[in-house]
């Protein structure tokens, strides 16, 4: 059996969020940041899960911005898996309907079910043969977490870090100094070869962001 971690990246909704499905040869899987904004996108995700005979163990939000949580209700009701997020993000999450309206997204209250479990720094989320280490990295938004997978040399960072850029800190609960501090202490300390999966745009590596990211030059 192939025990290595596989990551399928979908690009969903008008804000172009990266929705990830993490899975391995055990067929257990987690969904990170379900951002489906249409029936078509819901079907694309569900077809992938079915075609690969996956069992969804958890649904995880890296942070509660509307583009990352839009498909929460669909995933929870379709896959009957617990929804995980950091407790500090609840304030933003409970205002999802208002943020959705502001972005012109069609959504309803049932799209945003209450989380089943809170995750925090140091937690390890296990499924199949995988272990995701939770790093707490606020600065882009309250409740932002990254998921580090040392065995597979990768990290899922939500909107904390992007290829050649960093997350916005001008939205409610953003804090630029805190964002930079968390990137420097929690992410730039990972091995240079670590593959970075951002919430938007292409993958990168810690090493290339150390070298080229203009926001991280001191
Ligand atoms: Zn965000």
C-alpha cells in the first residue's frame, strides 16, 4: 500500500481559494478550506472523493474568512465529518453571512455550521498514516492556523504566506507585525525544502520565500 501523503488542489469560488483534499493509501482523507461556491464545485469535490473511494475524517478551516468556509455546511452534511477550527476565529466565523453578502456570494445560515472541535498550537490531527501538526499563526486573521506535515515535508498555510507575498493584514483582526513575527518564527524556521501550500495561488517552498519574498526582507 502506498502510504505517502497525496494532496489534490481545487480552485473554488470567485475569490479563487485553494481547497485541498489530503489523503493516502488507507483512503482516509481530510478536506482543508472547503470553498465551493456552486453546485458545480460541490459536485467536483464529491466526485473526486467518490472516484478515489475516500472517507473524510475531518473538515479543517485554516482561518474563518468567507472564501475558506463557504463549503463548510455542504461538507459537514455530505461527509458527516467533524468541523475543526481555532476557537479564536469564532468571532469572524459567526459573521460569515454578512461577509458573504458583502462579497455578493449567495449563502445561507446552514452553510456555516458550528465547529465540532477546536484545534490549537501543538495539536496533532491524525488520519490514515498522516499526522498534521497545528501551528498557531494569527496576523492575517484571528484563529489562523498552519498545518505542518514533517513526514511529507510540506506545510499548509492558508492566507499567512503566498508565493512572493504574504497575507493581507488590513482586514478585521489583521495585525501586520504579528503576521511577520509568526511567519519568521513558525514558518521560516522549517526546512528550506518544505513545500508550501497557500490558500491562493501556486505552491512554493520555504527556501524560495526566504530568498525571494519581498515582504520578508529586513
Ligand atoms: Zn483570508
